[in-house]
């Protein structure tokens, strides 16, 4: 077969199949080497490359312009040493960096047709011809950048410090060229050697990220830790498969925030999500500063029983946990930590402060309604009046008259006095009358008058 002769797909596949066979056999030997006391690594590699490289070099010296890029799938191209060049310049190959497998440090892709160049790591301008560079201006940097910055940019080894001395025009260029959209439509920045900086740039944009870092490097690092930006997700709870924040929500919440206010904005947003989501609390996922700032949620300074704290963190608080421990929970919006949809709905209707008032002043009434599963029925009689005590008094009258009218009976107490309402309404201090006897009685009417 003549060098640089154009290969057909059939000829290419024959060579590919033989290379794959050699590669699979080498993998099998590699996997079993621990059981072979006579195994010699150097001899093994020498034999492998003696068989593999001639076939690979045959492809690299042939015209592959008729070979679709898909044909390169599962066909590794390997450099025998760190200094060897994987040179495709004679092949006119159709190369898709989403498909082709390359193991080497030096390359030559001149005269090739290139797709998905953003997926190639270790990019250098010298690897490509002018045509490819011209067709990928959204990836290659202009001559405005120094060589050392370009090298880091192409190798994806930039740090946040490398951005701090860029001009406005350079920042604008990097912001545009360093971003690509994933299959989910989210924009990714992948030119830095740490996910923290990449992710901050995705969320804040490069210009705001630089300003935020300059404002406070310590806050920059702390928020990165707090938001777990060194992972792919934001505050991801792997135990329950949920996140406190979604990428788009975080971007939106910070879009109009000045760099100096970013920390407070993130703290506030995380706090809201802690209160209003159903995700369990794992204190180890949060920084000490954030926990200290939100002690009313984490309850770290409060001496409460471990079992109660565990139910709280797991959002499994019971009705009894709340009413019997209001001293612990009275200062926070705990409705998101209750494992009872009926109580949650009731709190959402009357508000957490009114619910606390209900517990403190009329626990007898609340207990009766809760344990008899009548909160939903009672809820229908409440209105939006500002005075909750009046609202409660009137609503309870209506509820009793419709749902528990049979409980209104004349009873003689031990002291000889008469009572008409059930004992569970005692804290309401109703005045019971059967009818108005005078105009003065009518004038004395209030929400505490039970007719």
C-alpha cells in the first residue's frame, strides 16, 4: 500500500480492526500482570508498540479524507513517548474531537477538517493551519494577549489571578471565546485549572467575577466552598438527590447584585432555600461563617436534645416537637421543618407568628383541633383581620356552632357556677349569653361574646 494513498472505508476498517485487536489484547495482559511473576513492563510496552505503531503510522501517512469522523470512534492514537508528535498533517482527516481518542502531548492537525475544537484539551495555535484558526475565531485568542496567557488559556490552566490584570477589551474577548454551551443549553467556562473559578465565571460573568475577587479574596474562597463550586452542582445533597440552588436560579438572583454585595446576596438566598425547601440540613455542607450568621436556623448555640435536633435537621418535626419546645423554635420560621402537611398548610394560612401565639395562649384549643383532625375545617372560618385574637375568637364560635354544636351544654361546675362550652375552649374566656336582655348588653358585645 503506497504512502499517502487515499484509503477506502473498507481499507481503513481493516486496519482499525487489527489495531483494536492489539489494543484489547494488551489491556487483557495489563489486567492480569499482577498474577504473572515474570511480567516485564518494558518488554510488554516494546512488544505492544512494535505491533501497534506501524499500523497507526500507516493511517497517519495515508489520505483519510474519505473517512467519516465517526469511523475514529474507539480507535486510540498513541504517542510512544512524551516527545513524539501525533502528526495528522498528511491525512486530510475529518477529525471530531468529541469522538477521536488521543494520548499524547504534541500534535499536528494541519490540513485536516476539524469539528468540535472546543473539546480538545492542550490547544496550541501551532497545531492548526490558518484555515482552521480562521474558522474558529470564537476559540482562538487574538494577538492582543501575551504568549504566556494564551498558553494557559489553551491548556485550561488559568487561575483567577491571571485575569486580574486584563484590560476591558481583553476581558470582553475572553468572556465570549471561553464559553461554550452544553447539550443542556447551560453556558460553561472551562479555561481555568480549578472548577471554582470556572463556575464563578459561568454564574457571575468574567468581569463581575474579577471584581468580586478583587473586593475580597477571602469571600471569594468562602463562597466557593459554601456553594461547592468545585463540584459540578451547586450545594448538591447527594443523599437525597436534590440541590439547594439551581444554576439558573443562582445566576438570576445575582444578575443585578454589585460585587461588594455578592456575599450577602448568596447568604440571603441560601437562607431562604434552607427555610423553604424540603432538603435535609447537613451542617458539614456549610461554612463556619454561614452557620454562625444563621445560628437561628442551625441552632448550634442552643442546647437541645440530640434526637430533637436530628428530627429538625431531617425536617421531621412533629406537632408535639413544636408545641412542647417553642422556646427552642419560636425564633425561626420552622414550618418547612415539620413533617405534617396539615400543620404546614395551617401555618401558611395564619402565619408563623400567629401560630406561635395560638400555642402560647390557646394550646387547649389547638390541641383539640389538631388531635381531632379539624384544623382544615377550622381554617375556613379565619379571615385577614389584623387582630388575630379577635379573628380566632369569632372563627372558633362559627366552627363550634357548625361542627360541634352538640358540645354546647349547660354544666354545673364544682364551685356551683354554670358553664356551657366544652373544657377545651377554657382559655378563650368566652362570655356565654342566650340572648340580649338589654341595649347595654348589646353595647358590650365583643368577639368574646358567645351567643
